[in-house]
């Protein structure tokens, strides 16, 4: 569209302000991770790498990191299975209540995390008599991760012409063969992206986790949260935080790469943005 | 081919031929897992939460009594503390939503309609990365920036000013920061969907850029803004970590969390508030076309 010089300039300034707003806090935190003093006074008096060494040596932080990895892996596996099944049903079949499925899948992240957390914790402890622990964390995480996988696969399935699957059936392949040799290969990168994003979501989650985790366990966000209030641990927390950001950027970047080939920039979140109600966590 | 594989293939073939031509059975098999998890497990938990709001706590033993009592609901309506907490939370959620809409629109508009292909991809990554990088880390960085020794006060001091410190303003700032990408993405998608020919037509018919914006672009992208607002609003309603880290004020989330271990029925009753507010919000959003649009 045509814009006057002044309007274009104002718009550019708006974009700049928005981006600065997004990035300045992250840069400030990154700088603090190198702060040579253990007091968080601005500006930092000098720079050091010590806190990263201390962060890597911290036994509890390492333990929490492993717990987060394990929880993320199992939750992602569950979400991958359930999300793919649901998307296949919705994209390839007609049945009563089909529209409701998308709504149901989105609900765990459309409702505030605290609601999901209280509801699950209540059911586990009061009704099922299950003690909170690693298992209950995984159930919570898988519940809100399904949507990410679902959105990515359903967006791909909708773009994928059914004529391939019909051709496969006409040539005598049975349902499973068609899925295994025609549908699945076409879904692979969408599933990969969905899995990476689901893992990222689980790795980062804290609100549902605080309600479903047992007393003896810690995921990495929980470790950060508990150590925030200990002044002498704070520099180590900053270093861990920077490492966490670096680790969580990786899957997002990979997911973006994986879905880039099919239709442009919206692809990484594309499933969400294009297909359903922008289901971001 | 080993014998084991043969058996396996025979089984999968038999299974598949059982499903062939039985679409209902196929749907059933596909949906059993997801529906079992979400409809029975998740919706079931929400239903139990609704019921738990009517339970009570035995004042002597502190045990949960699974009977029917309106005690918690009455407390919710009668205690002025809770009314002011609900009011504060909803007000901040509305403010955050408005702030994010104002900040997100120029970015989304630039991305969708003005940036080059490359610029678009770059900006998208720039918005996406912070969306997925640690929530807690972002709150933590604001906590340090807003502290009395922090960078905000340091920048403002030469001008004889000082920052907001911890409090409601801090909560508003940090929440706006946290949920901004959730607003940018749907607006961007909504704007992408407006054909450029419509904008050209408006220009060719003599509309000034601002008129085109007001009469063509804004009405067409408004449902996308509403869609984004679902997330900014809902996330603000439920967050209890941010208020704890950058203020001393209580929000709905805080009172829910504080009651979960010693008064679960009251926590459940309190959790109904964000559910009711969100259901009302979603109904209005649907009327405004947010669901079809995004």
C-alpha cells in the first residue's frame, strides 16, 4: 500500500519501540549473568564468567534440569500420539461433534493455567487418591501440549490433498499402508515441529507445574522460582536463566526451519495461526 | 523377510481390513485416546472442580468434607476483599489487553503489509523467539529492572524521576510485556488475509491513508484483535507468579494458590471466577467473529 513518508516513518518507529520493548529486558538479564558483583545494582561494576561455572556445578539445578528434560520428553510423546490421532479424525472424517474437537483441544490453554492446575490437582488428590509427583506433572503437561501437535498436523493435513490417499487406496493399499507410506511421510516435518514446540512449552511451564508437582521434586522453572528469593543464589539463577533462554531458543528455531518450506513465515506457529484459534499457550 | 515380520504384517493387514469400509469404527479408534484424555480426564476434572466448590473444610480436623455447602460461594460474594481482588484482576487484564493491542498493531501491520519477504521472516522470528523463551526468565528480568537499584531508576534519576517500583503499575507493565507476542501473531495473520486489492481499491477511490485504515483495514482486522485479546486476557487472569514477583498485591491467582493446600474447596470456588469470566469473554468474542476469523 502507499504511505506518506511521515506515516511510514511513524510506523517504523512503532515497530522499533515494540521490538525494543521485547528485547531490552532480555539483554539486561543477560548482562547481569556476567555481573562480577553478587549484588544486582545497575550498572554492574565488572564482568565475570564465574556464575556460569557455579550454575553448571549446582547439584539441584542439574537434577531439576534432568527432571525437566524427562517430563518434557514423556509429555511430548503423549501429546504427539493424541494430537495426531485427533487431527486425523477431524481432517479426514465427518462425524457428529467434529467442530467441538478443536475447541476441546484448545481449552487447556485457552483457560488460565491456574484453572487447569487446580482442577487436575483436585482430581488427583481428592478423587483418585494419587499422590502428586513426577507422574502428575507429566499428565498436566501432556494435557496442554496436545494442542500444539494438533494444530501443526491439522494445518498440514488440510493442505495435503486427499487425492494421494485416494490413489493409494485405489491401488489396493489398506488403511494402515496408506497411513504408513503416504500420509505419515507427508506429516513428518509437521510432527517434528509440533513435537519441538510441545517440548519447549513443557520445558518452560511453571503454573500448572506448581499445582501438580510433589514436594520432593523440582523442574527447572520450579528451581528458578524457589531460588529467586535467596539473595545469595540470585547471580546463579541469572546464569541459569540465560542458559534456559539459549536452550529454549533452539527447538523454536528448529521448528521454524522444519515448517518453513510450506508457505512462508507463519509456519512455525503456522499451525496455530492459520488453522485454529491461534492456540498459543 | 523373517517369519516374525510375516506374522506382524498379517496382523496389521487383518486389522486394517477390519477397519476398511467402516469409517465410523475408524473415527472411534482415532478418537478413543484423545477423547478419553481430554473429554473424560480434563473436562471431568473441571466438572469435579465445579463440584468441589461446594465442599467444605471441617473447622476442627481441617479435612475436606465432600458434602454440599454454599459457604465458599457466599464468602466469595460477601467478603469485600475478594470483590476488590476480582475487580483489580479484571481491570489489569483489560488494561494489558488494550496496551498489547496498541503495541502489537503497528508491528503486525508492518510485517503483513510493508516488510519485504526477508524482513517479514526476520520480524516473525524476532517475535516468536521471546514467545517461547522462558516465562519465568522474563519476569525475573523485569523484577531486577524495576528494583530500587535497577536500570529503570538509574535511567530516570538524572531527570529527577523514578520508576514505578513494585506494584500494580509493574504488574501491568510486565504482563503487557509477557503477552505481547500472543497479540502480534493473530493480528498479523488477520492482516495477511486482507487482500491488497481491497486497499488499492480504497486508495484508487480517493481515500486518504488514514481513511483506508479506519474504514477498510480496521473493521476487517478487528476480529483478529479480539482473537488475540482472548489470550492476553485469559493469561492475565490466571497468572499468580508475576504479581508475586513484582508487587505485594493479591490477584485471583494468588488467593487460589494460597488456599490450595489448606482450603481446597475455597480455592475451587475462587477458580470458578476466571472460568466464568473467560466463558463470558469467549461468548462475546464469538459474537464478534473472532473464532471464524482466526
